């Protein structure tokens, strides 16, 4: 019996220090042997957001322990590792550099191949950790730093159909939570508060809803929330605003996803239509439910990673590493950290003042 590849994945793009070991079974289905995540919530809580220098320091303090724990939990020995895959971007460069340097050093010491992984590609492939996923498929990434629709044709083959022109969706959730007085990371709490509120109490804006194709915008929505919070006097009003915000997000995603379906179908001819959703906001149960219902309405198969693998993790990085290992796509040890690294290199950069839609 041939030995199956054993890949160590390392993730440090923002505020999660993570390591994972992955292999595969005889059918080529990935098997997660360990997936260790060390969160930095307590480090950044008092600042209301991620402080890059503190995040990098925390990564340096924890990465050796996290990797050792992942190896121990996997039941494997470090000498059995066939390749080391580290996130090289996108992300905070001071944070990326920690995991990238550690991965390179470990690969060199073991005399094993090193694989630089695009963090976004990890999210794009993450549903393959718990299900069979065939190309092509439509991918919606909704995370703290990214919101975009992509036509996924294969490993390393992506066509962007739409993106946010300002804030990412996860960022909008976190900023709204902060305005409501919820401690960082507050985004996930919005859904909880929304259950106690009236979703029709506040009429919030839906920027570029009827223009810009599949592109999205959330900055104007955040500004509207800011104005309303200045007049909030009761807890119930806070719940009502959370509910109204949640409803507005669902309506924006519903409309833009329907447009993305149309664009995807123009580019692909196949009977089976697959819609993959990943990233931290994919853990929002209301958003999941709405998108699943839309898929049933439009005859799409919906696929999500497990809730615990929606956010940043190293299992998805190891998974990309596994795929690249089988294709012998290795990288030199001088591969740089890439704070900006789009999956579609041909897509225009759509952020900042003066964006034309």
C-alpha cells in the first residue's frame, strides 16, 4: 500500500494562530488528523479590533506550541510529514511573516517541500473537508477581510464575478456590533441580539443594490447604523437595530447572489449547479438558511464548510497544500509574504474613492 501524503498546514494571516495535519484515504478524500486554533480574542478585546503588532507578537509566542500540539494530536511523528504549507497571503504582513517563516524553517530542517498557500484559496476549497466537491462551482467568500463572488474552475483557476467596493461583510458586522456596545469580536453576537428585535423597525440603506452587477457595498449601511445608534436609548432599540441590520444584509445577499447565479450560468455549461459559501460570516445561521432557500429556488446545490471551519483555520491551508503536493506545485524558501494576493489576478482593484460601477 502506497503511503498517503501527510501535510502540515500553518495559518497566521490575522489573529488566529493555527496548525493542522491532513492526509487522505484510499479514495483520495481528505482526512483531518488534527486542527489546532489559538484565538487572540482576549489580546484585542480592549482595543475593539485587531492590533497588528500585538497579533504578530502573539503569533510568535504561540506558534511553536500550536504546531507541536497539532503534531502530537495527529498521532504522527514530525519526521513523517511530507510537506509544509503556510499561508503567504493575503493578510497582515507582520502576522503572515510569522507563520511563513516558521513553515519555511521547518520545511528546510526536515528537507521537505515548502508550499505557499493563498488564504482565500483555503476558504474556496474548505467545503471539501467534509464533502465531495467537483469543479466548476460558484463561490461566495464572506469573511472579516473579504467579500466576493468567484467562478471556480479548478485549483488556481478563478474568475471574479463581484466584490465589495469598500467594507467586507464581516467587517460590517464587527463595526455594527462595536457601535451597539458589543465587545470585539462582536459580529457573531448580532445574530443573537437580532432574535429579540423587530427586523422592520429601521429602514436601512442597501448601497448599489440595483447597480454594479454582483459588486457589493457596506460602508453606507455602516454609516446609517452609526447615525441611529446616537439616538438609541433602550435595550429594545438596540435589539431592533441588530434585527434590522441582519435583515438588510440578508436582502442584499439575496439580490446579489441571484445576479451572481446568472453570471455563473453564462460562463459555465453543466447540468449540476453548485454554490459554495465560506468565510466567518458563513457561520451566521440566518444567512446560511436564506442562501440555502435561494439555492432550492434556483436549483443549485448549496455547500458550506462545518461551522467550526468557516473562520480562519489551518485545515483548509493544509488541504490546499495537499492538492498542490499531488501536483508537485512547490515554492522556493524565499517566497515573500503577500499582504494583497487576489485569486483572480486579472480582476480590477475596486476599493477606495472614485470607484466607477
